[in-house]
């Protein structure tokens, strides 16, 4: 049994990073010495370290805490408005009660935004605020006394959307070509390790530790291939038979 071939070009950056990270942890657990790949590790470790640094840099952003802060503020304004409506409905003023009931029905129609994902909440709040500012509901807001809160809710919602767009643009502007080259360097080092191990198997120089490593790696490859197939909506199709990576020509054992 040899390590199966894996086509990294099909992997998203996140999938690729997770796969390589798991593979490296497995090597450390088994130890390079027992796997007989000590001379392959310097290249692999160097390539992974560079890729790891860029990956973590690209997946962190100064915009995230700002987005989270604005998100908390808009949730508080939404809650304040909703609680004001509930309290007003219990009040003695008939005009205020009628206005609050109309507005609460509108809130109920849009649902509890605090439980929604960030993007979904932004879209729902945009629709809700447009309705609250419309001719049909604007007067009710004045009657209940929530106009200033609606304005503040709109401001925080726009802030979340603006910061989210800036964070998205930040990711687009990052040097994806650099990361692509680092991925390729890691893939090359990975294949040298796999080729070495497969050469040991071919020459009948495998050990129980190596056999166990191969089995675990093949299980990992299968899991990732299944995930890719499911993501592409091909779970019911017949999977192609994976092939092992052959030993590199002239591989020294």
C-alpha cells in the first residue's frame, strides 16, 4: 500500500492549508526518523513556514474588531427599539398603542436580527429601516418617539456594511500570486516526502510505523476528496480511482 495521489490544484487555500497542517502534525507524531524522511524535512519545513506566515497574515484583518463593535451597537439599538414598542403597547395612550402595534408587526415580519449571520442581518436591517423611514411607517416612529434610534440603527448598519466591504477589498488586494508560489513550493516538498515513502514500500523496506502513516494519510486524502465531491454536488457520481504517487526517478533509498 502506497500513499495515494492528491491533486492540490483542486483545493481552496483553506483546504490546502488544513491538509498540509494535518500532514505535518502526523509526521511529527510518527517522527521523521521512523519514517526515514529526515533528509526531506528541511525543505518541507522551510516551505511550510513561509506559507504559514503569509496564510495567517492574509486571514487576519484590522477591520474585524471594528465590524464586531458596530454589529454590537446595531443589535443594542434594535433591542432598544423593540423593547420601547413592547412597553408602549402596554401604555394608556391609544394613538401611541396603535402606532407601536403597527411597528411591532413590522419588526415581527423581519424576525429577530440578533440571531442572524452578519451578512443576513445587514440585508434584513436595510429593508426594515427603509420601511421605518417610509411614508407608511415614519409617522408611527414619530408618535412612539423612536426616530432618533432608527437613525442611529441605520448609521451602525451602514458602518457594518462599509467595514465589511473594506475587509473584502483588503483580501482582494493581498498578494495572491505570492501565496500561490508558496503553495507550489510546499506541494513540491510534500511530493518528495510521499515519493520517498512510496519508494520504501516498493523496495519492501516499509515498517509498521510507515504502514500506519500511509493508512492515516490515505484516509485523510479520501476524506478531503469526498468533501470536494460533496461541495461540487457530485456525491452520487462514481469517484475516480486514486493512484499512488510513484517514486521519483532516481529516488535514493
